[in-house]
């Protein structure tokens, strides 16, 4: 990632770094990025896909928001290496700790992603989802996410091509 200086932070259009579009883009802004970590933000507004007309949703769905933080991390890495954004899969989670049952409309979230290990398309990331207030961050959940992002050859093999 020798081209890290090509990034101007904050990144206001994180969708270009992940294979999501429309309402499935849950990250609003990338605040910080380096070779081992990423910090992003997400505002829970009334159009948020997880609300579905309600004023709150289960914090378990925060796993997808954290996974999109990982997708942004990987997508930026690909961009800096001159590669395209690749599809990724959340294989599982370990050490899941949920400290708050619901995430409410109007909540400003911060996603913290730290790479623990990666190799051959596999990765392990320590992630935290927190509520941001004027003074501090209150942790909603944290987990270690196991992910897989196959290259074109691996994807073709998975698809039987």
C-alpha cells in the first residue's frame, strides 16, 4: 500500500470501495485509513434499510455495518494496489459481545476495523461498533470477523466455471 498518500480523508463516497449499492451502502464516510486499520461513520436516518418503518433495530444487524467497514478497508487496499473492488463474504464471527440490545433512529455510529491477519483472500478483523456522542464513544458491540474475498480465479472455481 505504498500509494496510501493518494487518499484524501475523509472519504465522503465509500460506496466506490465496496461491492454494494443503493440502500445497502451502510457506511457514510471513511474517517481514517492506514495499512492495518480503518475508522468509518454511519448515521441511522429514517431511510435506513434496517429500520423498515420502525424507530430502532436489533444490534445484531450491526454485524453487517462492521462487515462493510471491512469491505471498505479491503476495497481501499485494492484501489491503492491498482486492483478492482472484489466481492467478499462474511464467513463467521468469534468473540461477539453485544452491549446494547437496539440501535435507534438518529444514532451516529463509528465503525473501528483492525486487521489481525490476512492471506490468500482470507482475513480476520477485530471490529467495534460504537455510538458517538458529543463527548465520547459508547461501545455497542465488538467481534472478530472472519472474511473471504476470492480473486477472479478463485471465484470462477467457486462458481464452477
